[in-house]
C-alpha cells in the first residue's frame, strides 16, 4: 500500500457529479483541482448499507473541507452508471456535493494497494493528499466498519498547521513548541 510521503499515482477516471443524465458525467484526474488538498476516500460497493452513511457524512462536511481549500473525491470499483443509479435512488446521495469516481478497471485502487485480496473491491481507505500531490494521511478500515469523516477533517486541519499537533488536537488550539 502506498503511504505517507508517496506521490499519488496518476489517474483519469469517469465520475458522477449530479443526478441529471445530461450533465451527470465528467472525468477527474490527478491534475484536477490544482493547488488544492485532496481527500480521496474509497468504499467497497454501491447499494450497500455502511457506504451511504459515510458518503453522506462526507457530503455534510463538504463545505468545511472547501473552506480549507480541499476537494473530496469518493471512489469505488462500481461503474459511473451504477453510481448514477444509486444517487438517483438514495435520498442521502441525490445532492451529493462531490464527485463519485468509477474505478472499474481497479487501476487506482490497485496502485494505492487498497483492493481487498478476496473480494476484489476497495477497502474503506482514506487518503489526504497535499497540494504538491504527496500523501500525508492514510487510514484503512475493514469492510464492515465505517470511518469518521470528522476525524479526517481534524487531521486535515492539523496537517495544514505544519506544526506539531498533540493527541486529540482541534483547530484553534495551541500546537506544541519544540524545546
């Protein structure tokens, strides 16, 4: 698995950005959103139970991420057409404010090392990538356990300080001073 300090691999994936079939599709690449932080999170499958809770929670925090000059990309190994169908059928996903990327060839999932060895789907992995394209945070959960998007936002805040942040540090609190 790629980890802290590695460059995010190149990718070019179809994505769903709305529920209107006429405007729903676009492409997202590593070069999209230049100069911004990127939060890239993976889920195993569309039309499941834990996944929409996480996706909706990231959606609720999209404004807070945007205030920090960060874009959110959600990714699974389902196709863009499955993403569109899911968004159109699930009330919590209809107005999702970030793209759902379709890694149907599993190229990005494989390059990052987050494919489940038996299931062939992405693990619940989260990456924070800095504006220079380097991975600064990685977290991976078991397929059955949802992640905490609020914690991802907290870590982004800490990374943006470029300072030493103690355990449970929150934005606005003092950072540590090296002696």
